[in-house]
């Protein structure tokens, strides 16, 4: 009886999802993770030629991985363009933000739930409006808004969970502060779309720029190249530890260059700097740390901030011999040419430029760029050929950087072309 009920419930869920694209993606994620091995136990971690066994040692190395130090000072003296306007926050904005919050998300250090705010929003909204305007226009984020809890969660599908980089820091934020973050995020998104502040080929975290839109854009470029008889090659890159390695000074610099008001950037800098957080590993909670680098995994503000952060990389590659499609912290470079070998030479030069961007844009340690963030295992290259007039196969992606494979085509090793 129970098995029959679960089977019918699943069929109903699939039927309902067929008419809703967002539900289709959730169903696809469930299918991918179904049957995957999951263990709450964290194995000994390995880093820096050392093994970390106790929960205290694990918390220590995870904190170093999640919260790396940063030093960047090459953005001083820049002349910024005219800023976009900043109207005061309204009561309706606050009510709408509270109403749209997920009611059952875990609270931060204040232990206030979104559901409680939603129940009392009519009473609290006018008071919170005055508080939020005071914070925004004074450029000050209250200290208790910057206190958080951090938990380390496994990234799905990793082979080795003894690597600290196989875990993702999820930050549980102050609920009242999170409402202000959501308002600022909505305003930055509105400014980006209204004034065209972000590259049109930058997808994810934006209205009308979904995964489906990105797929259509890629197919349009691919089909056009095939009509010209060209080979399409794509280099897929993913910035390792993208959010924790964001430099605050570089972020503010990039925001100001794209006409975001100093009123916003001053408050954002206050919100990001001198944060304090506890890190929980299993049953152990590490003493509170002060964090002065990175943006927060779990903040509604982080996705739009990162879009501004790496917009220069996406925009710079979307001209000349390459096309570039970005999706939050993923960057996909496309080259179209007569042969895969020609494309590999083009992508090799582009990859060098990406490495330079990583050195200047990500956190630095001891005065030297942390170039190790963009590891080879986070990049891959694929080629697409059109073999027959009516057959347009999509390539399979393989995680090894220098190997290519396509449906109906033999394996080809392009190590010499990519790395020469």
C-alpha cells in the first residue's frame, strides 16, 4: 500500500512538473542525486601535506579554505562615471520583501524566522523602513547584522571528501539584516536591467536570463557556425571557491565603474567587512572568527554582486575571435574556426587572459596572487562538429581539461593544441 501510494504521488509530481519549467529543473536535480551515496560523517581532511583528523582541526582548515585573507590596493584614484539614482526605501518595498521571503528557512544568530516577520509585517514595516533608510544612507551596517553562523555542507557529486574544497560554506544570516540585503539586491538588479550595466551574455541571477535562455543563446551561435561549415569549440571554466575569494575593494571598484552609486557601495562595504561568524562541523562549533574577505553563500545579495564582480571577464571575451557566456561564476568561452586545432590556439590565448583576470580579481595572500584558485580540474574543453545536414549532435562534456569527445566521433586527445 505504501509503495503504491509513493508511486502514484511520484507520477502526479512528474505530471505537474511537465507544465512548469522551474519544477522540471527541480525534478532533474532530484533524479541526478537519487541513489547517490550521502554520509553525514566528515572523513579526515587532507591539505598542505597534512591530515586533519579532530573536529577542531577540520574546522581550522575549513575556515582557512572558506575565509582566505585578501589584500588589494590597485583601484585607487579611478574616475568613475555618473551614478544611478538612489531613492529612499519605501514601506511597500519592505512589505513586499518580507512577503516574498521563504517562511521556513533557518534563522541566523537573532533566531527570528521569516514567518514571524510575515505575521507581524503590517506593524513592523514602518519601523523597519526607517531603520533600513538610516542604515543605507549613513553607509553603516549594524554590527549584529554582520554576525552569522556558518555550516559546512558537502558539494554533491565529489569523489574525494577529504579535500576541504569539496565542502561549501552556507551562512545563516541575521533575518532583519537579510531583509535589507534583499531590498538592495532587488534595486541593483533593477538598475542593471534598466541602465544596461551588465553584459547581455551574462546569465543566471537575473530576470529573463535563465538557464534555458543561455542554452538557446549557445545553440544560436553553434548553428550559425555550422551553417558556415565551421567547428565550434567551447572552453568551460569554473572559479574554485568563487564567493569566498571575492576581494571587497575590487568588488566596490567594479560596482562604481558600472554606475552603481557610492551610497550603495559604502553600505555594501560596511556589510561585508569586519563580519563575525561561527563555523559548525558535526557537533563542534568553532569560536567566532572575524572575516574580511569574500561574499556570503546564503545572502540574497551575493548572486548579483558576483555578476558585477566578473562582468569585465565576460564582456572582454564576448568580442573578436571568441564569444563568452557567463552563468554566475561559470564562464564558457566559444571559438568558431575551420578546425579544432585552430580553435584550441584561440582558446589557449583566451585562457591566459582569464588567468590574468583571476590573479588581479581574486584574493591574494602574502602579496602574491592566489592563482591556484582556477585549478585545471575546474576547466574542460569540448568540440562540436556538424557531420550531416540534418544531424546536429551536442557534445558530451568531460571534466579533464585537454580531452574532447562528441557523439558519433572518435576520442581525440588535444593536449598539445590546448597547452602548447
